C-alpha cells in the first residue's frame, strides 16, 4: 500500500483504482428503490431486479429474482457460475435435467447456494413466494433443457 507520505518521498503517484461497474462511488439500494421487471426467459409472474452491473455484458453483476408461490422453473442451466443468497421465503432447488420433486432441497433465508456454470437445475416456489439474490460474472445466460419449457419459444398473441 502506498501512503501519502511515501508519495511525497518518492514522487510516484499511487496507482489509479479501477472500479467495477456501479461501484465507483458510495451508494445504497433500499428495498423500496428496487425496480422489478419481467425477463423473457422467466415464466409469467417471475420478476427480476438488476442491482449492480449489467447482466447482459461481460463483468460482475448482482440481480434479485422474485418467484411467486407455486411457480416452477423447469430444468435449465446458466453458462456462468452463480452464487445465490436467499433473501426471503424458502428457495427450493434440485439438480438434474428432469424436474424431480424428490431432488428438491429447501434453503431458508440467509442461506447461500453455489451453483457451478452449466449445471442443470430446477426451482419450485413450493411453499410460497421467494426472493433470491444472484451474484455472478456475466453475461447472464439461460438455456432450458427442454426448449418447450422456454417461455421465449411460446407464441404470444
């Protein structure tokens, strides 16, 4: 670490700090300020909020996902490694390429789940709405194991 006194002695300026997107100045995001939106790859009713970064671009991002009670996220995978933090409700996740209720594991608020990239998995808001926070290095990707489960492939009228 270069101290100000060392800079005066050596005449060398401290290195410039390069910040991550949305992290170059102090700010806070309060729950009331979060803007929830639809995401074309999610089933109807599921909402996404972008908190930090831009998940569509390379680089770190943090998002939240709100899933209403009884909604199933059918088997899918993401190319990026992900860290899920359960914010509220119970987060049920199972691993595999077929939805299998017996493989679901429940995680209470405060739990952290590490999901390696390209790991097929599924979710179910089995006991009511849940909110999870996802931290990853983008771009965000989402591919359903069965293309028929992908809302982007359904015809909208």
